[in-house]
């Protein structure tokens, strides 16, 4: 039960820190406002209105009793109440009271007036809506009725509006100040998250300056230190690999020269193929290692990039399906290399290839299907490992060094995406690339 309630609350609550902090500020203010308003209307405004209405009805009852006395001057009583109590009174003879229709039970003024008139056993009819500052009250008397035009201020206190204004304006002011402060506090967190996201995608961050509260600044400083350590480590790795490349090229060149003096052509051919494969493997890995951090992020038309890539193959067996121009922010040359690697891999084991690009919400999907032999489900994870080959039948081509899929996965993951393998409708392998926008 509590687990379900907790999940429901998590779904209802906003996900962003700014709105959660705003709720922490707003909810106590709303509860305080409701409590104050309830206490005010219950103990002050309603009771005050009730007392004013009771006094008014008592004055009307006094007027009727005085008017009913044969010894009093009728006109004098009317003038007296008009001058001192601000009653505008008129007697309508031989007229019947209107029927009491459309009684407003939700109005505190109407409820109080109706209750007090009934308590005095008076036959009445009143209207509190037709006039802005007056209440039309009719009291049955003899063969007609008295019509009273009473100022509305005799029935209700005007302090309610002032009180409502006083409790509303400070609340709006407090919420506005809270919004400004929360914006200033969450902005450094958003900047830190954006910097971490860019760095995770491999983008170059020129300068990051931590700001905000002490804890946020400390997190920002630690992130900046970590970022610089990673960059330093990557640079050292690139320099080390460059040095290894330079050192290995010399013995490889000597081996090639020595192979030229071997009289047994069969042995020399096999050794030469191994040397060429080793050299290609080294060059391909080093080229990827350098380009992975030298390219800059830019916004480009990924639909057009894939279309140009497919066109360069000049192969009618490659079919491209795309509905619209889709733009992506990333490293263009790396994305192109990823697509090239996957198409090359499909062309090695299949003849018909179908490429489809689509955009759904905030993700770009690229599907590459072929009609080749496919890959066993158990090998889906292994084929992304560097230099891994399933069997000899898939590695007959000496141009393959087992880095195509691993490089493609590394490129996609560096852009925050992923690659999934599956069974193609064409009978071979389906490659699904997901890239977040």
C-alpha cells in the first residue's frame, strides 16, 4: 500500500529541482493563507455580518411595531428612520409580495438576512443583486407591503476585500521573490549538468566557472578537476600511441625489406599478408584515436550526410528510406565513419541493404538491414569487442581487423547514443542506432 502511494506521489511530483523547490515554498504559503482566510471568515467576517444583519432586522421590526401603533404619526416615523438610519421606506397598498425564487444559498449576506427575517416571523422578499449599493427588501404588512431600500454597507463589512487584498499581495510578492532566488540557485546546477553532458559526448568545453552555493561550487570544482585529468590522460594516451606507431613502423619496414630476400614465395606471401594486416590494424586504431578528440561538434543535416554516404557507394542494392531532413548536433566526420563501417560490414555478408532514418520525439533512429548470414544472438555483445572475430568464415577478407563494430559503437556512445543488434526482415542482421537530440 505504502509502496503504491509512494510511486503515485513520485509520478505527481515535478521532476525538476526548480519546481520541487517552488512547491516547498508555495505549499506552506497556501496552507497559511487558507488557514488565515478560514479563521477570518469564520470568526470575524461571518459573525460580524450576522450581528449587523440581526441589528438591521431588529430596526425593521421596531419600525413596523412603531408604525402599527395608532398613537404615532406614520409619516414622522418614516422620516425619522430615513434621516437617522438611512432607510428609504415606501408603503405599497393593495399589492402582493413577489414570490421568493432563485434564493442564493451560497451567499453569506442572503443566508444571514433570510435567517434573521425568519426568526422575527416576517413575511419577506429581498433582492441583493439588482443594485450595486442597495438592498431591496419588502416586508408584508396589512393589505400590502413596505419596501425598504437599505444601504448594502448595513449588512456586510467592506474589510473583507481589504483583508483579501492584504493576504494576497504579500503571498504573490513572496512567491515572486522565491522564484527569483530559486532560479539563481538552480542555474549553476543546470550549467554543471550541461557541461557534464557536453563533456560526456566528447565536446570541447573551453572554460567552466563554478558558481552558486558552496556545495554546488565544490561539485563544479571537482568536475572541472576530473575533466582536466581525463583530458590529460587522453592526450597522454594519444601521444603514447603515436610513439608506439612510430616505433613499430621501423621494425615493420625492416621486416618488409627482409621478406623481399626470401626465396620461398609461399612463405614470403603469408608473412607479408600478416605484416600488412598488422600495419593496417595499427593505422586504423591510431587514426580513430586521433580523430575522436580532434573533431569539433557542429550542427549538421544527418539525413543529407547519410544520403551522400550511400551515394558514394554507387550501389543500386543499397536502398535509403527517409521522410524528412533531420538535424543533429555532433561530430560530423565521426558519424560518417560510423555509418561507413556499418555499411561496409553489411556489404561483406549481404547483397541487399536497406537503410532507414527516422526521428521520434527527442531521439534519432538509424536502421541498417541486410540479407546476409546474420549473427547468432549469443554473439551480439562479443562482436563489439576490439579485434574480435566470430569465426574464420567471416574473416576471410584480409581487410577486416575486427575494429569496425567496436569503433562504430564507441562513436555512437561518445554522442550519448547506443547500438543494438537484431534479426532483420531481409533475413540477415539489423543494426539499430539511437542518437539523442
